[in-house]
C-alpha cells in the first residue's frame, strides 16, 4: 500500500516538474523597454527558467523584422560568421552566469539606428525558445546657444541653436516664464541620424525682460535651456531726421568750400608763374641799358684825354 502511495506521489511530482525532466525551458528577457543613450553602451539581459546550464546551447540575438544577427554564441565561443556589419566590433557576450542559464549582450557606441525590437534566442538539442523586447535610443543634444540679429528697426531677432538630439526634440520660448510662440523653427535630421535645431523669435522694444529658449527630449523628459536678458541697450538708437539733415548740409557745405578754395589757389599759382618771365626780361633790359651807358661814358673820357 505504501509503495502505491509513493508511486502516485512520484507521478504527481513528475507532472509538476516537466522542465527538468523534459529539458524544456522559457526564455525571459527585459520586461520593460530599454532606453539606450547615444554614444554610450547598454546591456540586454536574458535568462532561462528554470535555471539550466546553457554552455552547450546556441544563443543568438536578432534585430528587427529582417532578423539581422547582432551576436551569436555557439560551440562554447563567440560565433560571428554571420554577424551583421552594423554591429561588428560593438558587441560583447557576457557569460559569467551561463551555467545557470543567465547571459547578457553588451552593445557599445549606441547609434539612433540601434532603436527597434530585439529577440533573444536559445536552442538546445531538444528545445528552443526566445524572448522579444523593445529598445529606444535617446540623445541629449548640446547646450543651446542664443545669438541676436537686429533688423535695423525697432525689433530684435533671437536665434537659438543646438545639435545632437534624438528623437526629434520639442522647442519652447518663454519670457519671464510666460510661454511664447516661436516665429520660425527648423529641425533637421543629419546623416548620423541625430537632429539639429534652429529656432527664432522676434522681440520688440517693449518686450524687454528675460527670454529663454528650451529644447526638450520627449523620451527622457529632460530639457536644456539658454537665456538672454533683453534690455533697451540692445536695440538700435535711431538719430532724429533733423540732426541727420543738419549734418548732411554742413558736410556738403564744407566740401564745396574746400573745392572753391583749392580751385582759387591753383588759378593764383598759374598767374604768378606767367608774370615771372616778363620781370626777368625787364631786369635784363635794365642791365643792358646800364652797361651801354657805362661804355658811352668810358668813350667820352678817352676823347677828352686825347684832346689835351
């Protein structure tokens, strides 16, 4: 009787422990979406339930609907013959606890293209299973920078720029904590998959105060800020039209006076140059006349001496 009782309990126990007897297992991956930061590294854990030694199993990670091979472990070593080129040199298989069925994959140098669905796959000689999970990529961009452009009137254009965002960021302008609508916002996706932002707003002379530009990452719910204090000194100070008219008249009059004076001096100089040859001729004539008189006087003197 006791043998029958023990046999029945043993049969029940077999029914309650099908995993260890049949070799079947369940693959368990991350239960929540993973957020990976651009440029950083992230770890994707996977383990078996119940705990089974996975050293002799084929373990793989796939990406996307096309099932790109991210990493593969086989024959107790990394087996990367069919690894997709986007992941070459960026993956590491963590097997410290593989004897208990717990492993992990580390991916370095995270890119926006790494975002998507992944599958962790285990296969033994008698069973296989997989787990699927979602990975989101986030990039917090550079600190925003504001520069000022004047339109030449009574308005200023505030331009706010930043780069390196993922996913597409949100933009806000605030003045003294009051939300403002931007005049123009351009968000461009670069070749590396990251977004750059350029947003601007016009402020008038009566809109002085503290104006801030906020750029928000919708996934991380984190924002970066740049502020500028808009004061009356930043606006152009226009000169009254009467002052401009007076300055113009004075400058014009000065130029005319200089032209007239220079012309008069030139004419006067030419007149002096024309008179100089006549004076020279006169002086030469006077000299000849004096010399002639001297000769006549000398001749008269000789005549007197011969008479005597």
